[in-house]
C-alpha cells in the first residue's frame, strides 16, 4: 500500500513538472514564425528597399533568418525565455544595397535586443532598458 501511494505521488509530481515544462515551450512557440517589419523605434516603417525586412525564427534549432530589405541575414539565438531573447553572430550577405544605412541600422538594432513581447500578432523587440527597437507583424 505504501509503495502504491509513493508511486501515485511521484506520478502526480512528475505530471505537474512536465506540464510546466510544456507550458513554457508553448509560450515560446508563438515566436516560431515569420515576422514582417512594422516599425522602428515606434515609427512606422515605409518600404524603402526592394524587399520587405523580415525575421523567421526556428526556436528548436535556436536560429533566426530573414533579410534587412536587401541582404539575407542569419544568426543564432544565444538566450531564449518567455521574455528574454539575445541574438549571437547575426551576419548578412554583402550586396550593394541602395539604402545601406538602413541595413546597418537594422542589424545594430537586432544586436541590441534583450527582450521581446508578442501581443495581437505583433512581435516587439526591446533593448536592455525595455525601449522599443523593432516591431514586426506576423507574416502570412
């Protein structure tokens, strides 16, 4: 009887811990999608490049891909929780872009990112002081 009770409690504890782990993974999976640039420092982005800047996340592989409006970019996700995100070694191709200043600014803002939030199909990347850097809308 004691063994049965112990097994029962262990099963309950394991189930609770497992559900908590699953819940954490599910909240991060919202990030796992393609996102189109919507604003920079809360100012609306108007397409000034021949491609629309975007990011695509693969949280299982801890990778990020996309473009800066001209160059293809990719990098690693160094840290990821339900609110923290830190990119590592985001690099891009080196095409001759008509608006190279924007490409440089975009990569710099990605490197400054420390936090993120997802609300109403919008992803907002924030710096260490939780200032808005970039906001994206969910891609189709």
